C-alpha cells in the first residue's frame, strides 16, 4: 500500500453561510491523501493502475467551483467524486481550509477534515474487500431481488458482502 497525496492546492471560491462570503469569495486550501495498493502500477509503470494526481486536482477544482454553505459539503463532494473515479481507494482523507473565516476575530483558517477507511471483511466469507458504503458502491448494481435483499438484511444486518457472496444470493 502507498499514500498518494496532493497538499496545499489553492483555490479562490465562493463558499460560506454569509451572503458576503458567497459574493466576494475567499481563499481556500485543499489537501487530499489517498491510500491505495500500487503494486501493479509499480511493476507495469501504467498510470491507469494507480491514482493520477492530476485527476485529483481536477476533481478538487471542479468541486471548489460549486458554491456551498458548508466546507463539510465541499469535502464530501470531493470524496464522492474521488470514489467514483477510482474504485480501489483503501483509505482517504480530505481537508478543506478557509483562510480568514468571518468569526469576529483574527483566525488563520477554519478547517473541515473528512476521512474514511474502506477496507472491510465480507460478513459471510470473511474475505477482505473494499466497500464505500454509499451510492458509489458496486453492490448497488448487483442483480439481487428485493426478497433476497430483505433476507440478507435479516441474516447479516447492515454488514456488507463481497461480490462473490452477493452473486451467490442473486441466484
């Protein structure tokens, strides 16, 4: 496993609860750190088998262009797009900092950090797997009938199953 990171990406954006922040804008800094298995990319020297940091930047740039009230919304938007783009992220941390936030006194930055560890074990067979647990997850496309899904929820609760086990129940 390796960590691929871009730190100190600077953007001028229009995020904030106050109308003035959304009209005038402000300076923001974004840091992204992603843990992935790079063993295949290290041997093949193929950029498509790893996380391209130019793509990380472009995702952050696009997310920063959409005005939001909350930094939490911006950070989660970046995380969701990264998971959509790279389906093999094991861990991720996104940090969004707002320079000179309007809090009534001198403050260098306000910051929101979101992170996730997506390494899990299948609830049925205990094999290791990656699960994002949101609308980017591969399991949403599995051809499992509604009745089978209800049975799986009763048997395994909200614990995830690997692709092989889920396909086993799909019939």
